C-alpha cells in the first residue's frame, strides 16, 4: 500500500492538483505517526521517502502550513538519537530542507528557535553515529540554512539583522570544533589513500567551515572554553554530563594549519577554506593578518612550485588580492 502510494500516486504530478490542502496535511501527519511508531513490518525508509514527497507537495501545492510540523520534525530528530537508528533519516532531513526555507519566509523566528533546539542533537548524530555521505550532505544543507536564517548575508550583530542567542552562539562554537575535527580526520584518511582526489574537501564542507569561521572569529577572543554537547553520551534517564573543552579561534589557527605540515593532505583543505572565507567575506581578514598570510602563501608556493597544492595556493592568492580591492 505504501509503495503504491509513492510510486503510482505521489510520483504522478497530475494527481498533485487533485489532492486538497487538508489531504496533504492529513497524509503528512499520518505518515509522521507511522514513522515515529512503526509496527514490526513497516519499512521506515519507504515511510521517510513518502514524508519527503508529501512535504514537497504540501509546500508547492498549498500555502497553509501546520505550525506543529516543526515540532514533529524536531521529535523525529531527537528520537533518532535516542534510538541510535538512522534508517530513513536522510529523507527526513531532505523533507526538512524543503520545508524550512518556505516556512521561514513568514516565520523566521520559529525556524531559528527550532534550529537552536535541535542543532546539538544533529551535531551529536554527525559526530557519534558516523552517517553515510548522503545523510551527511542533507545535514550540512540543514546547518547551512540555519546559519543563513540566523545570519542573513553574514550578519554578526543584531543591528545588522542577526538573530543570535547565547544558545545559538554555543551551537556555533560546537559546530566549528566538530568541523575542525572532521577536517583533521579527512586529512589523516587521505594520507593512507592513493590519489590526490582524497585530499580535497567537498564544496559544501568548505562552505560550511567558511561560514562557521566568519561567525566565531573575532579579534577579541583567541581561546574559548565551551560546553562540548556533541560528545555527550546519552544515559537511560536523559543526557549525560557535557564536557568542557578549550578551542582556539581566529586567523592564527588558519595560519598554523597552513604552516604546521609540509604534507599536502594537511595543507590543501585549509587552503580551500581560506580561499572561500576571503572570497565570501572579504572584510573577515584583518589588516594586521594580511602580511603574515601572504608570507605563508609565498612559502608554500616556493616549497612546491609544480606540486598538487600549487593551484590551491595561486587561487588563494588571487582571492586575497581581490578581497583587498573590495575593502
């Protein structure tokens, strides 16, 4: 029955016009309940695919949204963490990523608050459950939109249009810490793989790290102690105690990563991040860090004139030059 609904009805666009707004909403609620409380023979991945398609139909065929939808999505994410079961979660996040941008047009604050509530859970799933690439891609898209809706056009202050609570700021620091660890893991894996393709970070990860650095880097704070929520181990009666961790912030961190190793597996990811950071946020590079950065890039170029890192160094130099012209 579920398979027939998905393949023979929901996949046929002409039927979409015959489904009323209420029917879209009722079907979505029905399949949310089925996903959260499945019977033994229910295929959760298939149910999640139906939820994704129903969410698209609800967003594109109607202009009436149930305010409880955000709460249900939140409940699904928390349940996945508690049950340590990622089945179908890729499609649930895909549905969230369709729903949130449309809902945020009129309810930005609600979307921001939902993001603040579930981001620590999302980071925990990423760090502890090692999701596959397809799910990780959807998670990154979700986080990117949350940064966008909290910080339109990269805004960092309330006067510029940012919506940033203390809870959200702590989420950003945890995100930055997780991404830095993720990049280190990717670099280390690359050292034991063949081919230069394993060195390069995917564009979405580079973009997310650039957005994260832009928000957490300030000239005042170089070291910060944060509550590391994504390493908490759930206990039977709830969440365990959060760990405290000191993290380093600022352009000095980027420069250190560019200098500390001669290995391209360590250097190229941070060249990618630096390039995207200065191209997307030209004013993020402080004037007093310009000379240091140029010296480091020159040294990298001098050390390996025709190596695999050379195109990345040249691209970074180009973006640094362009960012200075835009200041």
